[in-house]
C-alpha cells in the first residue's frame, strides 16, 4: 500500500521530468540530477565573484556585472538543459574575460561598450557556424586519439586549478610554480577537505563532493579562512537586480565595433570559444558516457546552439563571451546525465542574485578538493591512448600537457591537431588525416603567425 501511495505521489512531477529529460534512458533519477546540479553550481560559483573583479578593470561596476553574470549564465545553461538535454553549465569564460579586459579594452584602448559590440558580432558568427553545421563537422572530424587526450588534458587542467586554488601549488619567479606554504591555514583546510572528500568518494558515498564541500566550508569558517555574512545589509544591494544591472545592460556598441574593424578581435573571440567548447563538450561528455559508439556526441548542434545564443544574450546583459564549463565534470561525477542537472544549475544562478553572501561563504579551499578528484577521474581516459604508436602518442602528449601549461583548453587542442596532422603526414600515414585535421592545422598555424 505504501508503495502505491509513494508511486502515486511521485507521478505528476516525476512523470513529466522522466518524459522530458529521458531519465531512465540515461540511467539516472531526479534525486541524482538535483544533487549533481547543486554540486556543479557550488563548484563553479566562484566565477560569480572572480569574473566581475576581472571586468572592473574596464570601468564596469562589479555589482552590475555580478548580476549580468548570473542572468547570462542562467539563460545559457537553461537552454543547454532544456534544448540540448546535457548536464553542462554555461558561464562567462575566464580566459575570454581576461582577453576582453586586458587585450581589447586595456591593450587596444577601446571602450567596454565597443568590446561588447564585438562580443555580439562573434555570437552571431557562432550562431551561423552552428546552423550551417560547420561546428558539428569540426567536432565529428576530431580523431579518436585526440578525443581521449582531450578528456585527459582537461582532467589534468582541472586538477592543476584545484591545486592552485588550494594553495598547494603557487607561482614562483624562479621555477614558475612551486610548493605552497603547507602550514598556511587555508592550505591545511584544503588538504583536510581533500582527505575527507577522498574518503567519501572511495566509499562511494552519494553526494560525496557536496558533503566534502560543506564540511570543508565549516572548517574554513571555524579557522577564519572564510567569514560569515555580516547581517542582511549585503543583501540589500542586489534586492532589485533589474536596477543593479542597468549600468551595463544594453550598453553594447555594435556600430562602434564594426567601424573600428575588429577582425583580429572577432577571430580571437570566435577561435578560442569554439575550441574551448569543443574540448569541454567532448571531455565532459566522455566522462559522463554520453558519446555514441563512434565516439561522437549526439545533439552536438543543440549544445553549440546554446552556447552561441548564450553569447549573444551575454553581450546584451553586459558581459563577455560565455562557454561550456569544465567544472561541469563535478556534477557528472556525481551522476548527472541529463539536462535536468543544467536546469538546476540555471535556477541556482538566478537564486544567487539574491543570496550572493551565502554563495560567497564557500571559499576556494572548499571546492579545490573536488576539482582535484574530478581531474583524477577524468584522466582515466589515458588507457585508451596507444603510446606504443608514436604517431598517436605525440599528439596525445601535446594535447594533454599544453592545456595546463598554457592555461587554455584551446591551446592544447591547437598543439594536438597540428602535431597529429604533421606526424601522420611525414610518416606516410596521411590517409588517417581528414578535411577537419588539415583545415584546423592550417588555421591554427595562421593563428600563431598572426598573433
């Protein structure tokens, strides 16, 4: 009797969600998807505070760009979930944000309004490449060895970010990077969080990442690494988000961007975003087991459509290009397999507009252990790489190593494609190349030659 009552109680909501997101077909359930969504959001919530601090150097008010980041991320992630049905979050790219601020605005001396106009135009270019299936053609032409290497490279990249956020690895003027101060309270909190989260993960505890983040946050507050919000005063600033966003919303100068003729800027926005997306989509989807028997991603066109439309929206909201986020791997590792995970993330982005102080409460030391472990799990794809075949090992190596060393997924892909095409060509195995590898190699070479 209790089983029937439970089933009847669950039918209205679960039935709709099951049919729309195909939960059983993807071997998941509502609880798992909700947990995965929360985990992904908590893992990447840092961007809500780091990203506005990057854009403020252009003269854009942080409070306005914070709200714009929430709205644009929610919009693009919602499309990814409802239209593409993938558990992938979309948010402003940090690398592209830095390029927007320090190269386009500071370096070229252009107003941020003109730079936003360039973002809009690049979004239109993304859209055209998507509807004409050029972007899907590129993804389908990625060689199998590079598909595996992309996942490994992203895993190493994520782990490196986690180690940096934890303070375990720090920059050094002498050796570029070195070991951090292992007696620092922040580092000790991160290490303790890594131990606890590893224990839960090893024992296959459901929600291991989220539990680890929360426990580490409590420890961070107790040791003074993170502080509690002071009263409700900090909530008032964003009490009316539509008012807060006004200084940057709809301020883009499209005519100004066209007048200046920002061909190199448009190429860079398009180029980097395209390959950051391809790398992230393939890497995270492989980890989730969403690739088909040919190693290709079904509905890739819909996923890329979400990104292109999100970029157009972000230019109107008042921020730079959005892209698929590698931190989505955290939710995937928690079992997220469908767009329901992304929908949860999108809703949390909207909620974050009001509850910003609570999101800020979670320090990077609490999410660092998750990034390290997710990076470890993603590196398992290395077993699919044939290191006994030098023509496969070389491009795989460059793809993997250049992502963390250049701090860019796109640059890792560039070196991977170039080395793959060239080594296959000079060793007489040119038949293993295809139109995509040749085309992208030429474009990557031109990219480096033109700076």
